[in-house]
C-alpha cells in the first residue's frame, strides 16, 4: 500500500527562495548600474544612463553597446508578465534610444 503525499514534506519548501536575477543585476560583470535606472519614466534618460555606465565600467567583457543592450534586455525578460504594458513600452523605447546613441541601425 502506497503512502499518501499529504504526510510528506517537500524538499522545495525547505530551500530559501533564490533570486539569481537580482544577484546578476547587482553583481554582473556587464555594468555598474545607477540605482533605479530602470524605474525612470523617460526612455532617453534610461538609455543615457545605460550608455554612461557601459562606457565607464571596467568590468564589462564586450563592447559598451552590447553590454548596455544586454542588461536592458535582461531586465525586460526577467520582468516578464509582471511588467505593466506602460513600463514595457518605456523600456522598449529605451532600446531604440540606446541604438540611436550608439549610432546602430
């Protein structure tokens, strides 16, 4: 006779929740970001801040453009369905502004 699952505790409940995405944002080798950069309402300010951080970072492993775009895309992807349509639109416009600042496309 098989035991019921009710009496067992799941191993998952014992583990603390890990926020690897928060650690990546905080400790990434890509950029040293200013606090609150992704919460700004102006796409141009977000793009300028990312560009400035990418150009001044000594920890990045690729070009400033790639580092800045990667961090912005990472933030959008990790936000997923928790990002409001308005916030996502602002961040997508920031991508366009970033391309313009780096003379891409």
